[in-house]
RNA sequence: GUCCCCUUCGUCUAGCCUGGCCCAGGACACCGCCCUUUCACGGCGGCGACACCGGUUCAAAUCCGGUAGGGGACGCCA
């Protein structure tokens, strides 16, 4: 076990989205790669917006992806007294002070500054107040250094430097006495001995302020690694209008966790030309230094390709369990019909998602009641009737039970009657599945069973004959 | 507006640190061809990028400067 300690710290104001999932994944990967510790911390200092449902949704997403944490989940709301103590410590040391400016007043100043093209930072009007009564509404501000610069060596972005004059005295405790985010992260990361902070790009601007806090409190400053954003197809920050962003939504759309993980790890990170990574390979090869510096666009097409890959290479028994919810959602029971595992084997090579697989599996359990008319129209009625009759006859008098034998049977039918395979296979496919997009004839027949096959062909024959 | 960051095929990226092997490699998508009883899988091939302008150098995707574009932050949100 190395000294490395990382954490994933989502705020429970929504579900676990793909961006957060990737951040969590990078943290998890680094911890597993270095034999470190991965901590889950829920940042719920905003009591107003944090919800239990969001916490549950995040935990559900983490578990589905298999990103197991070693410590936690810790809730910041459980540590308010701790934060308060540190706030007091800063006030006593003169490194923080009470500010009596009202929120509206501050808003007005900020808007005015923006409108006039000035930087909208706090003007420091309460900074040197002599009288600091405790019985009037106030927030606590951190007295930030005003000269010099604060810089850090980001593991992903390199050295980043901020002039201190750009930073103002940030609020560390609200009027209601609760601590704010920027203060809590510092206290938590310090007291939890976090050595490496991996988080979204949108936090770079907070980093210098936090570093100043670490220094004021006498804490060692951790290393930082800011991962770039994930964008939508229009290169704007990924949001719901780009489609699904929740990892649970991806589960429901029929994606495998290993596929999502594989897709996410390649979004921003690479290992030469490698594309497919098992969990073990990811852990072994992951290196935070190989994470790119620029934002990347979420591309569902590639996710689909990966998902198809994992579906193809998963064992059908495991797939059966994962597929069931999708079948149930279609009111489909697999009790009266072919073995689900056998069905899945015929569908693995042609499904990009479990949803697609469920759709394709439908016909095995529900005999077609309508047929693809356009496809049927390509054959003469007489040919159709002759083919159906010949196939039923051949099948009924044979004991063939494997795909190769069934295929051989169809070849016999063709050669005996002088038909081409297309003239026989396609009509039978339509008879069995209702349409033209289906697994190979031999596969369907074997999976469905000869009896059911003959029954369906008979039904199709009656349908054609009755037209 | 101010500050911070980013910029290689449509997309994800390799290469950049340690200039020449790069008239830039891989993958997804797309387009052909092959395989084939459909749909797929698979195989083969094709299309397609170093944002721009200067500089340094015998030589620049790689180093330096600038421009443009994009993103992020500027909250008593996280």
C-alpha cells in the first residue's frame, strides 16, 4: 500500500454524469495502479440543493461501473463543527475577518464592475474594520494575499500561475454559519491526507485560492491534476440537450459497464494506439501523465462500437441476466420459448446494445403475425407456396439438429428444385421472423426447434395462400 | 470585460518534452470491394488533419513569438 490517497468528491445535486464518472474512473485507476487509497466524499455543504436521491443515484452509478471506494462515503455535512473550528482558528490568527456586506449589495457591485469592464472582485470594504460585532449578520472572509503570485504544477496541464491580485477575499463561512465549498475541500483534503487531487477542469481557478488556504492553515499542499471537460457534438459543454449524460441512463439503454469504462478511459487518455482495455489492463497501464490537456467530444458512435465489441465477447450466460430487464420491459416472457442463452448466441454478433438485442430477440418468443410485405412481394406466390411446402417436407422428414446439418438441408432443397439459395432462404426467414433482418436460417431453425419452425412456415403458407 | 487553459483527419487520439525515422500513424464514422440466403461479423482498400502568421534551424507537427478561434472561471453553487 503506497501513500497515495485520492478522492472523488461529487456534489449530490444530480445523478452521476459521464464527466463525473470519468473523473471517478481516473481517480480509481490511479489508486489501483499505485496501490493507493480511493476515497468517496459527498460534498453536500449546500444544504439547500443536496438531496438524498442524488446521493443514492451517484452511489448506484458508481456501483454499476464497479468503481469501488476504499473509504467513505464521507458527508461534509457531518463535519460542520470541524470546519467551524478551523474558521475560528483563522479568525483568531487574523487571517480571516467578518464581513457585513449584504448579498444584494455585493451583487450590485459585481454587476456594476462587470458592466464597466472591471474585474468583479470583492472590494475589501470590511477587510480592515476595527469593530467586528458578532451579533450582526455577517459572513467570514479569508484574508488573501494581495501581492505576488500563486502557482502550482498541474500533473496534466503543467505549471499554472495566477497573479494574487486577481484573487479576492473569498467567503469561507456563510451568514447562516455553514462553511463554503472552497474551504471545506481544503480542510477535508488535508485532514483526509489526500495526496493527489484529480478533478474537473472547471476547478483550476479555485486552486490558487485553495493553495492559499492550505498555506494559511499550515497544511501541506497536495498535487493537482485537472482533467479537461467533456463536450457535446457542438463542442459546447456536455448537457442533457446533447442526449443522455447520466451513467444510469446508459445502463438502461443497454450499454455494458466495461464498454462505458473503456470508452471513458480513452476520452482524454491514451496508451499508444491501444483501443481495447480490460479492467486489469487499464489499471496496469493508466498513467495520469498521459492524459491530454484539451477537451474532448463525447461520441456515441464509438461507444456503440465498443459496446458491440464487449457484447460479442461476453459469455452468453452473463448476458442473459443483463438482457432480462430489457425483455421484461417489452412484456416478454422467455418461459415458453427457446433457451435464452441459445437465442443470445445468435444475436451477439449483430447487436450494439442490449436494447437492440432485446428487439431482435422478440420474434423468437412471439411468432410473427404480420410479414414484411415489400420483401414478400419480391417472390411469386407460386414460388412461395412451393418453397414453403418443400422446406416443411424436408424438415419434417429429417432429424438434423445442428446448424451445419440444417444448412445442408436447405442446400438439398435448392438443388432438388433448381432454386437459388436466395429464393429459399429469404422467404423462410420472413416466415420465421416476419422480416428480413435476422440471424442465419440454420441458427434460427436450430434455436426455434424444427416443430416450431414448421408451424411458422405453415402459418406463412396459409397467409400467402389466402391472399 | 478580466484572468486561466486549450488548438493534429468529422470524432477519439499517436507523434511534440529528447527537432530529421512524419509529404503525419491508429481507432470510430463514412465510401468502395470481398465474404454471404437477409441483417450483421470479418477481410481488404479509399476519403480525411499538423488553426493561422512570423522567427530560430541545414531541417519544425515538434522550439520561440504573435494572431485568430474555442473552453473555463469570475456565487453567501460545487
